[in-house]
C-alpha cells in the first residue's frame, strides 16, 4: 500500500466526487477539495498522474494569491507538468514589477476607499482587480513557456461557450473583444527553470472604480519606470449577458485540460500546506517591496502656497530625487519673502533619507513645526502640506 | 561542488599567471536565451555589484522584456568583476552580461552557452530562498524526514540528480527500526499502480490469515485491556470547521437536526480509513486471521445512564455529514433514554471518543476488541496567534487527537511514521471542511433532495 504524508497526496484517491455539471458537455470530473497540496517534486510512481493540474484559489486576498503564485513557481516540479491557477481578488490595484505607483494610481483615493496596492513579481502594466476580474496563471517549465498557446486556451474556451463571440489575441498578448475592447492583459515571469504567464479576464469588473483610481497621485514625476498603456476595456458579461462565472471557469478548465481534470481548491492561508507562504505574504505587503522597489525617479513640480491669514499667494519649486522609495535629495526654491531660506532648508533636510511617503514626511515636518509660531508657522505648515501632498 | 569542478576541468590550462596572487579564470557570463525569439531586454535592477561574491543560483539581476520580468541567476560561484550594463540599459541576448571570476586557472574564458550542471548538494533541511533553486527533496519528503528525526544527509537519494524520494525515507526507516515492509499488498490495501488508485468500495470484507510475525505480536489481544497500545498525538486546526459549523447549524436546526462537531470528525475518520484500511480491521480471538472490514462502522463513546456505551454509525463511508448528524441524534436520543439496541451497539469497526477514557487509566482510551484502533479527541481549545504580518490575526481553534493502535502491528505492518494516520485524519478534517464549504449543497442536502 502506498502511504503518503498528508502534504503529498495522491489526490484522486482521497475521495472522488463524481458528478456532472450543468454545462454543454457532460463530463465526469474528479474534484478534490483539499488543503493538502499534491505533487511536490518527483512524486514516486503511483503519485499524481495528471500532467495538467488546475488550482482554484479560495482566497480573495491579493497578497496571498500573489504569494501562492510564487510558491507554486518555486515548489512544484514544472518540468513534468503544467499548472493553471484561477484566482480573483477583492478590489486592489496591482502594479507591475518595475512600475511607479505614484504615477500609476491615485494613492490618496485608494486609501480613502480602502483599496490596497500590491506590486506583483511579473512585468507589465497596472491593473485593477476586483471580484469580477478573473486571473489565470499558466505555470510551465521555462522551455514550455508559450504565451500564444495560453491565450489560445482562453479564446478557444470563450468561443466554445459562446460561439460567435469575437475574441482575438493580439501580438501584444492582449485579448480584444469585437476587435476593439480589451478584455485581457498579460504579464509574465521567468525564473531559472520555470515560468509563469498570468492574464486577467474581465468578466464583470466595476469599471467606474477602475477609472477613479488609475490615474496619477501627483503631477511632475519623471521616471523610466514601465508605463501603462491605457486601452478601452469591456466586460464579457456586457456582451454575453448569460455567461455566468461558473460557466466561464468550467469552459476554461475544460479547454486547458481535456479529458479527466484534476481540480484542486487551494487555501493559501495555511502555512502547513504551503510552507513559507506567510513569509512571502509579509514581504509582498511590506512597504519596501511595494514602494521601495520603484525604479529611481525624480519629482519636479510647482507648489501652490497660500496663507490662511491673508490673501497672499506664492509658489515654490520642488525638486526631489527618489531612489528605492527614499528621498535622496530635496530642493525647495521658496521665495525669500514668503519664508526665510533657513527654514525651508531645514524642512528639506528633515526629509532627506526618509521614505517618499506622506505619513513619514508629515511626521518629519511636525517636529519642525513645533518650533515655530504665528505667521511663520502658518506658512511653514502650508508648505509642509503642499510637499506632503506630492507624495500621494 | 561537483558541478563546479566539471567546469574547471574543461578550462584549466597550464600557463602560469604573471601576478603574485593567482587569480581565477574570468568567465563572461552571457545573457542566455529568454525564449519566444526575444533578442533584447531592459536591465531593471541589479542584485549584485562589482566585487560581490556570488554562488551558483544566486540572483544577479532582473530584466524585463515585453511584459515579462525575468530573473537571471548565476551559473557559477565566484566574484562579480564587471557589470556590462547600467539600469535601464538594453541588454542583448547572447552578449556578456557580467564577468565572474571563478577560482583557479588563469584565463579569460569565452564561455559556451548553458550546459546545466547537476544540482549540487546544498544544506538539507533549509528551504532555500534563492530564486530559481529547488531543493533536492520535496517539502513533503523533508517533512517526513523531519518527523522521523532523519537527517537527509544520511539518506541515499535515488531520484533524479540524487534527489531524495519518499521511498528512500521509507527504506531508511525500515532499516532503522528493523521493521519489515509488507510482503505483498493485500486486496484492500493496494499500492496504487500508475494508472489506478481509487479506494473503491467493494462492500466485501476481506479475511486473510495472520502471517507469522503479525500473529506473534497480536497474540496478546486475547487478554482484554492488555493490548499493547501505541499512541500518537496531534493537534488539529479547527478554525475553519468552527466557522463552517456556525454557518450550517441554523440550517440543520431548521431541518430538526442538531449539528455538533462529531459528524465532521466521524466523516474525517472514515476518509482516513479509506487510506489506512488496516485501522478498520479486526483480528479474531485465536489471532489466526485479520479481516479488513469493508464498512466503516464508526463508534462514538457515550456516557449514558446505563454507563459508558459505544453505539456506532453504520457505513459512514456512504453517508454525508448531514446524514451522520441525523444518525448521531438518533443514537444520542436512544442513549439518553436507555433504549440503545444491540444492532446499534455491535458491529463497530473503529471508534472515536471524546470522553477522557473508556475504562482505561490516566485518560488514555483503550482499544475495544476486536477493533485495532481508537481515536480520542481532547477538548477543543482556542488560542490566539499573531502572525508575522500583524495585519491578520488568526484565532486558532484546535483539538488534540490521540490515536491508539496496536503498537507492534502498526509498526510492523506499516513501517511508516505513526504520524501519518493522524495527519491524514487531520487533513481529512480540513478536507471535509473544505469540501463542505465549497460543495455544501452537494454534501449536505443530497439526502434531503433524494
């Protein structure tokens, strides 16, 4: 008898639930619901015989799902099998590996409505995730990396469930609906021996929320970070109103793995099933990863200065260099009659070396503000506010 | 390491170096093919700088091409001597990316493109964080080794590249404990061949004579309460189960069924027994034969006014959790009114107890012959754990499970970590919970709709 430690399980032995779903083709599927992850490495004979495995993540936490991608990439032997991971997140903005969050999204607006920001490991542009957006990640060995083939799985599946649907993959690896609306964007990551290609698929995303957050936090940022290329988008549901979520997932799964599927539900909250995952989640949530990985950029902008007590107005020129998310240098050109030079210089000095973050900057400035009073304090306060507002 | 030596064998020359300190050959590490016909990439981030020491598989830099982010890892051990590109520069595939000074020898080598060297032996127990590097044993195998206090370095790996497989650990264990692996698989206990493996419910009991050493070990069963017990204790995380039960409770009550945790545990035990049918076996009094019972008739110890009784739920393998709950309610009602009948009290094949002890001492449950195992559940406890990212705080609800089984029979018949059943049981609990969370209608109402 073959005995396995619970974390490597011949999954189709656990229990078999044979049932047919209500879809156009009746299929018998082996559905295993288990937090016991299978197929780590070279399973001995009698181990998982499935060459293609489909995982649906139970989590809707963007950090857990991104960490799960990392985990699969690092721990599953992809030389002999492929994995398709299906996941979706509660509302979140996800930027690419080398992007600048301050230019890509409105951090203040996001904070106001509680939408988190995540930086993924793969390249590409910024996307807005919500529960109406399906993410698909195709894991293969580096040799078998083929984005066109993966996108074909999606377009073929869509045509199968809704014949006549006009969906085409472009050579930028997007998928367009009716030749015009983007319903899917792509990004990928290649490691030493493995690779993954993930793409979005807009089923029923909240498009108004999307446009509200995907705009710059502040003007005047110059960087070589990967820019996003905006396109008009559409939801599948708008053009195929009867295409329900489950039917879409079914169709995709059957297109990916013809024949008997092995479908697992993964709960990435548990470290006992996915050792090391919580550490990755912590890393992905950290400021150092999310903001600190921003490529070097500079901020050059004009700050509008007002004085609460009088109609006096002025403007100051701000120039900052930010590297690894930290302010390497700060220059502020404030009219001498507005505020004495030494004072604005002190403000700048207090910021150098700090994170380019409104909270940190505000804290640094607060210490300085306590030493002043009267009109000077009011103007200094104003200047600080203006500087902090640049940081999102 | 072996891989590295392979390289130097190819490149060592006999010329003497001119400088006093012999410097190693500098290898021009070229940017290898990314795939998809990509010829150039943008360097986005360097993980090393000139003068840094690198090991094979360490990350060197991150490059980006057309929405693909690629981590380039080192092929050699050595010291970085030159970076050919700045950040944001365009790097060409096939052209040098960095120069790495390796040890010994003395030439600037034009290195040929990738010949993957065999995985070198690295630290065994650690989960390597180096990008792209896979350890030489899977997480599951490492865990199996750790549970049995086995150093991976002592195990001979028979997998690809010297990888340690689960069989290697089992073989090592067998040699260590002197236990013998099962000679031939018994019909109900088959090693799944590459094509099959479902534990199909045939509905038939299978009886076979007890072989020599089994017989000797089990002989003592004839003396009640003198059964050599072997215990294994584990903690099972129930947080999800608690949440699920809270959800389902009111629905169950709407149908007149009181839903406790036991139906879940019972179902989980049954799932575990599918995997370890020997725990659902019984031995005859003369210790001649062992019978692998097909039905999972799982008994539950109950404190009734007639004393301690153990009625059982028949054929749990065929029942949904809801059906088990219904049956339990019925047995409990009968138990409280002293009306449990013989059919309810006999025919059990496996027992679960959530009462301190059944006739045993020191709160250790005792196996009820002719059964061979019993599972005891402790009190459900709540402990709070702060995880690394302090944004999520999980309440951990767990229960301790104590498994008792015939010590020698288990060890000798299985030669596997005794934790395996417990863990599988614990996974079964999770599994039952997960299964229910996802397919709650299927499991739960199947009996109601039919």
